[in-house]
C-alpha cells in the first residue's frame, strides 16, 4: 500500500514481532527508550494503542514508570490522532484486530507508526 502523493511527510512504519506478550513488552520498552532518550520525542506525543482495555494489557508498571505515557483502545481513540502511535499485541489470532480495526488504529498516526505484533513462533 502506498501513501497518497499529497499526504504529509512521515516515517515508514516500523514493525517488530515477538512470540510472547513478555517479548512484546520488552520490545516496547526498547522502542520507548529509543524514542524518549535518543530521538527526544516528548512523551505527550506518544500514544500506546491496543484492542483490549488497559487492565488486561499488563502495562501498569510501564505507565507508572513513564509519567504522561497514555494508553487507549482503538475504539476509544477513534477520531483522534497522535504524532507517534505504538500499536500493541497486534495479532491475526485476536478477533478484535480484524481488518477494520487495524485500519482504524493505523490511520491515527500522524508522523510515526510502530506496530508490535504478537505472532506464534511458527510465523516468525
């Protein structure tokens, strides 16, 4: 898929995959460290997004460690945008991450999109 010729400039999407949720969280911490410390992206420009409500996502420690970091489901964030969007636990096995959901979520990124996929080992 290609962007429209008159679309605003941005970076190509970044995709990382892990076989476990713990692996996805480790990748998330690495991505956040790079964005916040190396690229100096303000935490207020970064939004974490998933398909499930925050209590079931296992993000409490991370959200406590990085004040200002926000998490939303793609349904709650519909119609809003973020300069940097990180999608969590994207998986073909999760019915909440169907094609329409992915489109809704992806279309919320303004400049940078990071997709952290949860894939069974055989798919890597």
